């Protein structure tokens, strides 16, 4: 189903509902939109942080510990 078909089907359903139920759908659409915007914002921030060179010095740092330093090994 295309985006336009989904919108038209949803509008038809909303038009059949009483005002209070249509308002609930509007509130839900606002909620979903806000959640989507928040998700996109977090993705953008994660990408910006991963592309940043601020912590690149950590890649050059030698490992302080090895598997040989473990006193006890747990197997799943």
C-alpha cells in the first residue's frame, strides 16, 4: 500500500469517528511523530559522535589487560 493510500484510508476512518475519538488519533499521531523525531535526533548524534576524531587517541592506546590476566573465566 502506498503512503497516499494509507493516508486516504486513515482519513476515511477518522471521518467516521466521533470528535473525541478523532482527537485521540490526532494525539497518537503527534506521539508517533515526536518519537520518530527523537529517534532521528539520537541517530544523528550517534553518527556525529562516531565520525568525530575526539576519541581517536584511544585506538592507538595499548591494551592494559589480556585474557591471560583473568583469574577466573566464565563460559555461557
